[in-house]
C-alpha cells in the first residue's frame, strides 16, 4: 500500500509501518552494479522476513545505520531511541558502568521499521536476552588477508572436518563481505567464557596443524598473509552479522546461509548473494533444521583434548 508525500505505508501483521523517502538511493550503482533504494531494502526485508526472523527473535541487536546511503556516515547503534515505537521489543542488559537498552526484532513490522531507519546491517548477539550470559551459537569467522576466497574455502573445509571429528553440527554462511562464518548450535548450558575457551582451542588446533595457511593472531601485522581464524565474537555483548542481513557494499550483498555442498560451487564467493536473489536461496532451506540440534560441549571437549594430546 502506498501513500503520498514521499512515504509508503506497509501492513505487517497488526501494524502499519511508514517508509519515508522510499526512493532515496542507499546503494549507488555504477557499471554493471545495480542501484538500490530504501524502498528496495524494505521490500527485501518484507520478503525475507519468514526466513530471517527465526535468527533474530529474542536476541539483542546492534544496528549499523547509513541514513545517507553506504557512501555517507555510519552509525553503530546499541541504545534504542525513545522515539522508536513502543511495540518494538527492548532488552535492557548490563554493560560496564550501567545498562544498554537494545532493540530486539521479534516480528516483520520491527524488521521493516529498522529498514526504514536505514539499518542496513543487523548485528545480533549469540545469546538471547532471557539468558544473556549463555550463548546458543558459537561462531568462527574465517577472515582472509585479502580478497582470496579460495583460502576461505579451504579453511572452511578444514574447520568443517575438525568439527565433524568432534561430532559437532555446523552451518556455513557467506558474510557478504570477504569471508565465511561457520556456526555451531549450542544448547545454552555453557557461559561465554567456556564457549570462547573451547572456540580458541579449536582454532589453535587448526592453526597449529596448518601454520603456513592459518593463524589465530589478532594483530594484522602478525598474520603474514595467512587467513585469520577469528573467535572474538564469542563473548558477552559481542555481535555477529545476522543471517540474511545486508552489508553496506555496492550491489547490496547479503550474509547468506549456504549448504556445505555449495562450498564446492566455483561460483560461490563471500558476496555471491544480494538482495536480488538471497530470498530464492533462503527458500531452499540450506540449514534445514540444523540449528535446532544444539549441543553441549562436554563430549566435544574430551574429543578435542584427546586430539591435542
């Protein structure tokens, strides 16, 4: 449904969301790269909502906002402004010296409202607001030193094989930037310190086995062109890009779940999917119930310790 005066009105469940200046260009085009407007961003979120919301519900968010488009200033927003509608769920959580009131995206109306605010990328916690100290996701970020996706592909295979040996299910996602995320579903019984320590030991095991290709060195000057196995997101109040969120790059690439079989597709890159085709990929259900199989880390820890000798 549309309206005059430079706004569109969209119905989402019981809510009506106004989209202001839908024709505003957020992603400039050029050459073979298509231009995308705020209206395009909102339409994408409306279409992807059934697939994206299960990854957002109950989770505190950090919003990456680009009110003047991706070439303008960027705002990383944690606190929820007072003027946001009262029907948007909020979660007030502890931080050093106080609290932060995070937005939580529980429904399509909220997703559309955040898109209208030019929240291009949604960064989510790995825990839920109800149990903020206990993550139900563990994330490995495969971060190449350059735009070498073949190095990312190989690192993902090695990490997937190690997680298989530890009998941990894992899911694969393009980041829409340069690398891949490997996500392990957890049952929520462990706190962040335990999860982070386990993730660090997994990454160290892999880097020790392939020291010429992989590193866990946080400082770029110590990486020497090797791919960085980043486990830093596995901590309280840290975030990771949400599945199906858009990244602030030309062409509007999307962080998109893929199957492990798709890793062998020579056409796969970190930016393979955009708002033009990510919904089509979502409909294939690439993770197919995988994230419902949350595991405890005790058995995997014993297997890892045995491997490490």
